[in-house]
């Protein structure tokens, strides 16, 4: 099991209270693997969109039940005293699981990406931008510091191929961060949005220009780009 799921379970499972309510700050229960981990431990999961729904489900299903329940509550939820006495309540998000990374920067990453991050030891707290650079280097094997060296266009396109086409997904903060780097070099591409399909179309267009011996933006003989 993933280390981050192990850590999550240690934070929310109580040794002396049967039921759990979690204020899900970053929608982590959208990961099916996290839900499955609690279901494997015998918990019945109830997802509630409002504070009122938490109260209704608690009264209808949880209070007095011999079964184990886990209620997933809205991010801002705080239990009233009568409920809090009977459950283990925890407000939890990415900042609790990855305290040295910026939670906004890693939100929306794939399950496998979070698993990779959970196995990397960090000894200092990183800012938003430094977290994004850390993701590029450690999840996507992109050397950020060399991107704008010689053959910058080719290196940047190679990085986009690696991140968008070869690796396991990308989140919105990283997409925005890359778009700001790419825009001075490929404004037409960023204006359409950094997506898999747009990147492939852009490469096809530039390749066609290149093989017809016209003025392509790219040198496809550059080793890194040629390989990718």
C-alpha cells in the first residue's frame, strides 16, 4: 500500500472510537484507492455534500449502529458537540500528508504521482514555485535549470513531450507553470492550451514544415528532441 494512504489511515483511525468523520479538504476520497483502503478495513463510507447531510446520515445510519462508518464531510465542516462525542473527527488534506510541499501545487496529481512523492524525503519546506520545480525534476525527470540553455526551444518541447505524453498525468498548477515558461517560445501552442492533443498537433505541423525544408520553429536533429 502507498505510504500516503498508510499515513492517512494513521491520522484518522481511532483506537477508541468506532466511527470517523473526515472534513475532506482536498477531495482525496476521489482517489478510489483511498476509499478501497477503508472499505477493506470494514468501514461503510457515506459521502456528504453539506453539513445538513452529515447530520441526517449520522442520525439515520451511524448513531447506535454496530457497524463502522466513515462520513466524508465538506472541507469546512466542524461537528457539533453531540456528534463529536461519538466519532473521531479529523480535518485533513494534502498539507497534513506532505507538509514540506505546497498543497496547492500538488493538488490534482495522479494517485501514482502522490505515491512517488510519499517515498521522497524532504528536509525543508518548499514554496509554491519551488514545489512545482521539484515535481518537474522528481516526477517527470525534467532538469528545470537547463530548459532555457542552448537549444532552448528544442529542450522545452522535449520537456513537454516528457510531461504531457510520456508520464502519468499533470495537474492544473503545473500546466499553468509550464505555460508561462513555454509562452515566449511557442505562443501559438500556449494560446490553444497545453494538452496532449494540442501538443501532438503542434509537433505534426512543425514536422511537416521541417521535412518540406521550410522555416520550422524546431531543429528536429537536436538529440533530446529527436529521441523523444
